[in-house]
């Protein structure tokens, strides 16, 4: 990428009407409101009564860029070029910039612009010393979807509150999700990607895990089912690629180049422009992470970082109430961290009123009134501006490409007079760089080796799976041992039955001659007689008497 220097414009004194320029007290009053004693960004020259006054310069004080802003206008009126004009000047002043490139047409900020007749004419009209210059840039993608250095975050780093908002959980479900994160943290179960979170939720409602949360409230199967279904829908939006490691360090966005210019970080989003929930998720995480990490600094001479979100209406279409509350709170508080946020969209009504109220700097390009809805939007837009010297409703329909109605905050924080402005031409390339050049820029970045390859180390999913596998193996072994014991017992009983059966079925043995004689009736009778006679003889021998015969 080009490293040519874009010198910061010097701060001019209050303008005076030169000879030949239309003299108008009203034009002088408007121009006086944009006089600045400190560094400022040059937007262009004042338009008054159909003439462009190059000596009446319209600018934004650099110190007011953390008060946020809005760039709005119909399609084709030059919003993206205005974004590019402001961003390249911020870089030249040493302020890092973050650009969310939805359509893929601001990558040209990294390359010098091409001089042509239209550029020369615009420079002459607004008194611009135009010199081609690109800004130092880095290109990112969400989780590696599309070209760029992959941006990833861990589920633990994302946190339960933000995750609940993204999944659109109610208060009870949000509390349950908080218990799940608490349990995982207490047990040392790292939640890196969405499968880790799903594994923990499923475990805590399983037979083995039900008792784990009983002491602190428990997790119902109904709530777990809601969370798991919401995670599935979230993954279908492409969120699975965003959650993982290596975890992106948002401090990378605060870098400056070797020559002191701020690095422009371009997030390439064409590949995910049909996934607004994924983009919204990233935005919420990024702003919340920066807000948490950065110290309070109050008002600075120049912001630490300025965000630009092109096609901002995609953030808010169908957004949940929780998301809108989160964005509103973040935009309101993050300015004290030195961070500025610019939203780029078609009409102010695309932005919720509470968010719009925080945007102190306004660049409104032309609006059209082709339909009743267009006319209604035009009238609503006019009401958001302070009283002015112009008929804004008519003026906003007559502005040409590269012209806008401007009001910003002065150095003392007061709104400047409304000024019709012919804007300067960006000095960088007004269009995308080629795919090959973009790929070279990505691969040559010092951040590429650090974040390019995903890391899938052991975390909650692997640990729970391993424990469940071990438990299943132990259960299978115990069941196999019990079955073996039953089989052994069954076989022993079968063997005993077979032995008994074999014994009953064996042939009977014929008695011997001696057994036959001894078992005969004659032998038994003779034995009794002998026994009786023998008994008498013994009685005589012992007692000397014998029973008389009767």
C-alpha cells in the first residue's frame, strides 16, 4: 500500500470575503461558525445563492470527532466518498480509523487516487490543493469469510450478557445463561467456540449433569432447549466462523504507521452483507470490548479512534430492543474513551431516535421525494436540523453529487450554522482496489501470521466429550463384566443339569452272587434265627439264667 504522506491542513483564521466573491452577511455568518483555531478536517467550500465560495471553508474541529456523526443521503449522492474524505484526513492527522465496508468499495483508500478532469475541476471549485495519496491500511474479515485478516472472538470473551442480547433471550433465559457461564468458569471449562457452549448446556440437563446447578438455581430443560435452538439459528447466520481462536486483540485497531499516520482498518463485509445479525454481533462485541479496555480520557485534542459504519440501516433492521439499548448506551458512553462513531445511511430515520440524538456532526447529502414516503422522510430530515438561512426542504432536493448540508459541533461544543457545502475530492482511489492487490496487502500484513490460521485447542467440548466417552467406556466394561458373570453362572447351572441328567439315564448294574445270596429272603430268615439263638446264649453267659419255655 502507498505510504505517501498526506499533510494535515493548517488551521486558517476566520474567513473574509475576497474581491470578486459574492458579498453576503448571511454567508459570512455561516462561514464564521466554522472558523477553527485548532486542527480541523476540511470538508469543502460554502455554497450560497448558487455559487461556490472557496474562501468560505467548511470544516470539523478534530477535537469534536469523538462526539460522533451521521453521513446520510440517497443512493448515488456521494456518501461513501464523504466517508473516504473524512477517513483519509483523520489518518493524515495521526488518528486510526475503522471502516466497515459493506459493499466492498472503500478499499481504494489504501491507494493513491487517479488525477482526471473531474478531480481537477472539483479541486479548483473548492480551493483544494489536490495531491494523490493513499492511507496505510489493514484489511479484515469476519472469521475469515471473504478476503482479509480473520477477526475472531471467544465465547467467554463475548460474555453472557452480550450473548443473551444477540440470541434475544428473555430475562429468565439470560439469567440461566449467566449460570452456565459461571459453571463453566468455575469448572475450568473454556468456552471458545459455539460447540463448547452447546456442549455445556446439553451436559447440564443430562442425567449426569442435572445436579451440578441445583444449589444455585438449576437449569430447566425448557430453557436449555430455547438456548440451543437460538444457538442453531445464530450459527445459520454464519456466527460459527466468528467465534474461536486466536482471539483478536482490539488494540490492533489503535496502531499508527511508521510515519505517524493513523492506520485505516477496513473490514471487508460484502460476503456477509446478507447476514445482518452476524455483523451486528461483531459491532456490539467490538465496541463493548474497546469500552471495557480503554481508560476514561474525557475530551482530547484528537480522538484515539474513529469508526465508520457504512449502510448502517442494516444494523437496525429487525434489531431487538436489547440490541438497540446496547448500541444507544455504548454510543453515549464511549466518547469519554476518546472513540468517535460515524453512521452512514440513507436517511436519519434509519437510525433510532435515541442513537440519532448522540450524533453531533451531520453531513446530509441530497434526498429524493419520488413517493409519499420519500416526501415524509424529507420533512422528517429537515426537522432534525437547527434553524438555518436556507429553505432546507427545497435545498435537499436540489443538491448535486458531492454536495451536502452540513452542521457540526464547534470547538466550544455548540452546533455550527447549517451550511450548504461542495465537498472536496478524496485524494485516495475512489473505488475498490483489484482482488490481487487486496490479497497481496492482506498476506503481507504483519498481523496475517498471527491471526490467519484458526486454533482448535482442548476446551469445554473436548473435555466433556472425553469424560462422557470415559464414563460410557466404564459403563460398557461394567456391563460386559456383569454379562460375563451371568454367562458363567448360566453355564455352571447348565453343566450341573447335564450331569444330573446323565446320572439318571445310566444303566443299572446286575448284583453279584454274594449280593444275591445275602439279599435273599431265606438268608435273612436264617440270619434272624441265628441272631435269636446267639442272643440267648449270650444272656445265659451273662446272667446265668434262661427264659423258661411255657
